């Protein structure tokens, strides 16, 4: 009997230890993984790390930072900023959790959502509609004339890269180095301008202000304005993307960002001259060079600053990435958007709300 009791006692002790170990493992996973337990509202963040690009298509970000509009709304939350040349870089920073929110192109926004299986990021607002053109050497008069030519985009898989390759596919033109193909290369915007001037490239699908610089500073002409490809000429060039965990843990901070974003957009809409000056000063500080007045005027004429993200365009954008050969299958964009805070801010300001049509969960 004593042997059986001893065995039973040891068995109970082992079972207790296993239960305790399992509890510890669960506790560890709860604190170590955002996906294992829902993130809780922790109040305003101590710091928010915001990304954006030194482009006119990111005018709201440039104005919001330079005029202190984000900082004013954030109050005690520290604003740290970082600039990028194109979307894929910003996506890596978001998914690597070295960035909390970023103004970014619609294509990379979809890519970030797809890469994280719909978990890591949420689209919380729009920023810019329009502002991208295919500009080429004056002797190029049609799509067919692009055969054998070198055309640049800012980065592989970025918004303009997808747009160009999708359009080339629609024109029955292949991408490659062959005489009957279009040689698409990925080059930073400033380098594309220099290469175009030298004659090393013959065109670019570029965002503002680079398309305007190519036209006015380098003698390019517009072969296609991307507005012509979209209903009503509206398409999401720039949107605001936030890490899902940050959104859940610090909704007050994201709301403050959106208030600053709205203030920057309203400033630009109400005082275009001041907005241009602020953007130009910001670009000079970031790139070392300001824009000529004709370039700045043309660039602003080609964009619309709006917090409406043009949600209905996103399913088509996801399909375009497949046609462009950038993605193997169209990303499921259902659930990408969370406009709860955006509509709260818009309603409080007496503005129309936006809906998630095209991005609703099925």
C-alpha cells in the first residue's frame, strides 16, 4: 500500500507541475505575442513614430510635421519622424515594428496587409488622390514607341511600379530587356531625373513633384496621366497606414494623428499659397533642394488632398498587382480598413464620413 501511495503522490506532483508549466507557457505567450491575446487600450502612447516621403503627394504629412499640427494634437506624446523613398521600405519598417504609422502608397499598403495575413496593419485614412503620370521623351508618341526603351519607377512593387506594369500588360507590351519589350527599372526619383537628362532612360511613371520636374526641368512630355485610368479621375495615391497593435493599444494617439492630418489638409485647401511654401521649405530641408515655382504649381494642380481613401479602388488595385506580375494572386483586402476613428474626427468637424465599401469583411 505504501508503494502505491508513493506512486500516486509522485503522479499527482508530476501532474501539478505540468499544469503549472502549461499555465506559465500560456502566460508567457499572452505577454509576448499580440496575436495570442487582444491588445488593450493603454491610453496615449509615450511616442509615435511616423513615416512619410519627400514628395508633393505627401503634402499633408509635410505640412502636418512642419507646422506642428501633429505635435499640437499629440500633446505629451513625442512625435518621431522618418522619411522613405518608396513604399516597400516603409512596409519593412512597419512590419519590423520600428514604425507605428506611415503615409504610404496604396499598393504597398495592400502588400503589407497581405504579407501579414491581414493582421499587422490597418488603413485609417486617405491623404492624396491623383498625382502620378507616365512622362517620356518628346519623340515617343504612343505605347508602341516604348518598345526597347528604359522606363523607371521609384521601387519594385511600389504604387507606380504596379501601375506602369499593369498598363503595359493592357497594351500587350512585355516587360524585359528585349527589343520588343519595355525595360522597366527601379530607380530613386532624383536619380531618374538625372538619368533622363543624360538620355540613359526614356521615361518614368512618377509621383509628384517628380513628374512635373521631368516635364518642366528636363523636357519630358506626358504620355499618360493615371487619372485617365480611373472613374472620375480619382485613385488613392497616398494613404495613412497604422500598425494594428498600435491602433488597439493607443487609439487616442491615432485619433490625435488624424486630427493633425485633417488640420494639415484643411490648411492646404484653404490657403494654397501657404501650403505650397510650407511643402517647398520641407522638401528643401529633406532633400537639400527646393522646387521652382512652375514645378510646384503644376504638382499641386495635379493632386487632390483628401482624407477619403477611395476604398472602392482597393479590390481593383489588388488585382492590378497580379496583372503587373508583382503578386501571384490578388490579395484579399477585406478587413484592411478601420475608419472608426477617422469618421469620429470627420463627424466632430462637421465633415461627411467615409465608408469601407470594397474593404468590408465578407
